[in-house]
C-alpha cells in the first residue's frame, strides 16, 4: 500500500507528521492487504485565516482499491492527530462495508 501525504499551505508537513500518519494508517488498514493499493492523505487547516477554532483541522482520505472506484472520507477535529484517527476509522468502516457487499454477491 502506497501512502501519499499532502498538506495545504497552513500545515507544516514535516517528516515526523508523515511518519506518524503513515504508521497510524498502516496499523488501521493493514488487514485489507493487497486489495488496497494507495491511500492519499490531504491535511488542511479550515480556519487558517482566523486565530484558532475548534475542530478546524481536517483530514481527507482517498483510498484506492484494486479494480474499484476510489472511496473518500473526511474528519475534522481540534488536532491533526485526532483528524487522522477519525478519518482512518471512517475509512476502515467504509472499506469493510464495500468489501462486505462484494463478498455477499
């Protein structure tokens, strides 16, 4: 599984953030194995023009399953870590649902 991390101009996309996000996603999504070919991570600060706000960090995840349309989920939270965790959990549930429906056919 390839993990590609993108940040907007308001998020400092350093190596530590990339490693943390990648480790969390691999741990959460590893049971999908080879079916999951790529995950794109888009991190942004929704209220960058304001001083600060609650739930202003956003993580959008787009997962690509072999032979299927991409699946996208997003989560907003107070911190990037919380946003990544929330989005990863939503993505896991979505992938379970899609693959479960395919298995029932």
